[in-house]
């Protein structure tokens, strides 16, 4: 397959941009992650059945992941899914 003129250069620039963006990424402080997770739990876990399922999932994250940052990010992702389902009228 033949490349369009400049296509290789475009992808080279894109690759450099992605690498720069990754190197400039900002990691939130672990205290910020804990605070965010606690705030989201207080807001979205009012239904006892959802709370129980979330707690089992949070325990699974803690068992499967070793880094606290990964555990907190996973819990926040699960809470975001709960928020979406709640807003979507799933419960």
C-alpha cells in the first residue's frame, strides 16, 4: 500500500506529540485520589445492593492489584460506571 505524500512525517510528528504528552502527564496526589474516591462513594452508593456489589468489587481490586494508586483509580472507574448507569436510568 502506497503512502500519501507527507503521511510518514505526519505519523512521526504524531508519535512525538504522544510521547511528549505522556511525559508531561500529571499524576494526582494519592491524598487527592483517596478524597475523590471517598466523595464519590458517599454520593453514589446510597442503594444497599449497589453498595454491597461495589464493596465486593473493591475487595477484588485490592486482592488483584498491589499499588494503592491502581486500586483507587480502579475504584473510581467503577464509581464512574455506577454514576453513568444511575444517570442512564438503569436503577
